[in-house]
């Protein structure tokens, strides 16, 4: 996803760093809250990374996508979120041109990675629900890792091309105190399709299909509950319930992501038509990043295995011998 502000060439006269009438106490409090938000984002996603990476029982295809999403959220919290928070508090970009370029490139890569991870999760849930037996036999952890590596490489290549073909940004002249980079018109349309229209379409289409299949499964589960079940039916029933629960939780994950995502893209779209205040950009930008903080909370609320993992990690039992084989799903 591009973090670029379009059509800014004639707006420098409207940009200025203004001092806000904020008391020292409020100023310090804002920085303390910002530090807590960054720490929560980094630590929450680090716990997800350690959990999925360490415990062998969690090495499933779906959790590989969850791991990839947590890695991108971790880097958002550690590399880019502090900069946008300082920018919002100071109401002025104080880090200079070169650091702005780093911020834009890093943020663009990580947010693109997040939205494509969400899209891959939607596809994975559809495949798991539409044909569980085929999914189990064909989708492996190894195959999933290959898809994730390909996804990362593709996004890196795209973002390098995006910045390379839009000129030499190391010599780019920006408005003083601001961090905005313009895209050529063709690339702005390409980026909108690549970063938003295509992955969002994938997410909506596949989660609509997941919802339809989940309703069919719910009907089948009720019918199985009303009849005497054989051992095979009990296994099928358990599998269907497990897949429906996973789809529900990941559906919440996707919904929260879209709520955080849409304001930014609405702003970006309207920014090409009308002039919008810079302060609004910072707010929708920050809301976009808050999704990286919320994701681990969703895992903690709806995944019992994640709560068990947190307990094992925080009590340092993770350093015990054979801790990787501790059962966290039972």
C-alpha cells in the first residue's frame, strides 16, 4: 500500500510547522502514551511470533500466514509507528528529507505486506472450509512458506519499482516540515489497483464465500447433532466446528483491518480531487497503524492457545527442555 500523498506540487505555500498551545504536562503525557502504544504493538506481536515459531503444535499452514502478518506488524511497531506518532505530536516532520524517504519506503512495503497477508488468510480459510480433506492433503506448512516468501519478494520488487520509476527521490525537494512524495499519474492509478482494489476484492470475495460455506456447515452440524453419530461423523463434526471457529476469528481480524484501512484510502482518493487538511492525513495514517496494535489483542481474546503460550513465555517455561513440544491446543 502506498503511503504517498498525491498531487502536492502546488501546496507548499499551505504547509507550515505551527506550534500548538499544549502545556508541558500534556506534551509529556502524549509522548508517554505514544511510547506505551509502540511497546504494546512490539511486545504483542513479538509474543505471537515467538508462540507460532517455537511451539511445534502451532506449525500449521494458517498459522504461517498469521506469523507473517505478526512479523509485518512487529516491524510497523518498531520502525514506522514511532515516526508517525512523533510527527503527529510535533505537527511537523522534524527528521529531514532522507529519513522521510526511508519512512515512506518502509511504510509502503510493510503496509502492502499486511494487506496481502490478510488476503492470503482469506484464501486459506476458503480452501480449508470448501474442501477440508483436499486442503489437508495438499496444503502443507512447506508450501505455505514458499507462498509467503514469494509474497514478500513480490512486494519488495513492486515497491522498488514504484520508487525507482518515479524519479530520484534522494534528490527530491519537499515542503519544509512535511513528509509527502508525489507519484506520477500512471503510477498512482497502478498503485491504487495493486495496493487496494485487487487485495480488497480478494478479501471480500473469499470471505463472502467463507460465510456461505460456514452457514452450510452450521446446518450440517445441526443435522448431525439431531441423529446418532458414528465415529467418522464425530470426527467430521469436530473438524467442521474447528474450521468454522477459525474462520470466525480470522473474519474478525479482517473486519478490524478493513475498518482501519478504509479511512486512509478514502482520504487518498479524495486527496486527488479536493484539498484536505494535513492534520487529517496524520489521523487516518495513525489509525491505519493501530491495526498492528489491535491484532495481537484479537488473538488473546479469541485464541485460547495464544493465552497459554503467553503464560508459558512469561513464566520462562519456554526455556525448559523440550518446551517446543508442550501441548497448547488442548
